[in-house]
C-alpha cells in the first residue's frame, strides 16, 4: 500500500499554506496525518498536492478569556497541558493510541470530522468554536454550523482550520465523558459528553451530546431539558438516559445491533450525568 | 524529488526522496535499517514505531519529507557497545517476544514512555493497546517494561 504521487509544500506560515492551497483545487492540507496518511496509503484519497502545516506556526496554546488551541497542537501535548478543559482531558486518552496522539493534532481531528471522534464531541458540548482562515478571511464557526456529517464540514474550498477555542470551566461546572469501544483505542461504539452547572442545589444549563451513534456531535435536548432546575438523582439520570436512547437512531453493525447501541447510549448518558453532577460540587 | 537532511541514529543523512515515500520505506530501503517493521501500513499495528525528535510515532504515517531537519531513532539505536539496552535485556529475560515482529515498535514506544517518568502498570497496558502482538499474550511484555522501569537509575 503506497500513496499515489503528489507534490509537497512545507508551509512556513498560514499565508503560505493558503497560497499553496489556492494554487490547486485537489490540494489537501496535512497536519498530524494520522487519518490522512492511512487514507493516502490505501489510495482512498489522491490529492495532487499536500500542504504540510506542521511548521506553519499553528502549535501555540493561548489563554485570553477562552483557551485558544492552535490547529497543529498535538493531542498528546494538550492531554498534558494544565490549560486543557477537564472534559477534553478526560476524552483525549480515548483518541487513538499513545503513539498516534504524539503525532495527531487537535485541529486535524476537527477538520477530519469523523462522526466517532472525541475532540469534535467535546468541542460541541462545551460550545467552543472553530477558527478558520481562507481566501475570504478569518471566521469563527460554532460547532453546530461546522460539522455536517461524517468527514464533511462547512469549510469552504481553500479554507483551513487554524485553531479551536475552548471556554474555561465556570463556577459550579461539572462535566463528564463516557465511551465504549470494543478495544482500547478503537473507534467508539457510542460516546457521550455532559456539561452542567450546579447552583442552589439544582442543575442548570445542562448539555448532553452524543457521538459515534450519530454522524456528527449531536445534542440530546430532551435528555438535557429533563434535568434542568432540579438535583440530578439516580432516578432523574435514568430518565435522562431513557430520553437519550429514544432520541438516537443508530445503524446497527456486525459488532452491535441498533437496539444495543440505543440502549448503550442511554446507559452512558445515565452514568455521565451522574458523574458530571458529582463533580459539580 | 525533494532533498532532505536528517539525523538517523546519530548519523547525518542527506537524500533525495519522492514526497510520497513513507518514513518506513525510507528507513528500510534507502538506509537498510530493517529493524523497523512494516505491518499494516495504516497506523493500527504499531510495528513501525520509531522516535521522531524524541517522540514515538508511526513511521508508516509519516512521510520521509516531513522528517526533514529532524532526529530519527530506530530500534537499531537502542543497543550500545556494551550490548542490549536495559529495556531490551528485560524483554530477553522475561521472554517478552517470540516471533519478534512487533518487538521493535513496542521497544521504541516503551523507550519513549519510560523516558517520561515511571509509568504505572495501567499506563503501560494503555500504551500497549496500540501494538498488536499475536505471540505473547502481552503479560511478559508488561512484566518486562515494569522490570525496566524498576531498574531505571534515578527519576
């Protein structure tokens, strides 16, 4: 398995990368390459030009009201960074393996938009943003307006993800991530992320999102709203789980039937909302 | 063809490569460093793991051109004039390999993990989830890495 021939440019800046991408409509940006190089090797993708972002100055983490994570920041680096949001830190060990996280990037995972990717799910749950730059300038995109379906986003041709922004944990905030995969590092069968805020002994601003059983990070509003304004008791968590299970419509696979995946989603939501509540104390 | 200059196992290398050449094939076919094994060529099996600027990576998921200006270490770098490295020696004592196909990749990832501190058994097992071994059942590999960790001098 070897890639088809292509040209290669190691961009030294975002401007250089954008100029190179504008030259060739079949150009593709490459960052960590942990999804793209396997696809190149299998010839599932055949770009004529690869624009390498590894030395384009996109590897900084900055805090300025929100945490701005450069697109080429390695997943392993963010995992060890104290500025990483606790929800994302809980999810990152589920991304690939120790060795692939050393190379894989945060922005690459977001731009790749695999429906079972953990980083997009966390970004949507925390209501972060995707920062993109292209021929038409720079824009900041809400996850709901970015992820369309598996491997498809609203990035325009020639446009690049240059960063993601993540809110800092708020007062009384509790978050939790749950995932089940057949083996550690495999694609998730189902995954769930929860964020809530505890105030006066009740849960507020509850957000429940699911991935892998959906084609993109998907809000489960019925489950979230059912928890609003009351303490999260085991019974309330079970009810939220049942609402979540009813809200997803996964396709069964040879490994797990649709009925099982729906049940699993409910169980993961039940666990995640209880843990997020405990952590919000 | 693109000119690249990098350091491989302490030796400076200058070569011209096609952009599509994978780092695995560059190491094996250009430099004759066949200790880096090629299994799945899509980042799953872990056999091709090498260190790139000190960090373990899948050499099948890195292009040789991307290693321009970098330092690459392969399994051939582990043993010194005195013989096997402490990690390799622990693998030998614990029978942590049988056919040996997966071993170079596991050694390089374990070497990276051990260089960052003293990993727990859980952290070792988690690291190994990215490496397919069909001979050992993993238990002797975990034991060997724990042994090498416990024999490390200093922090």
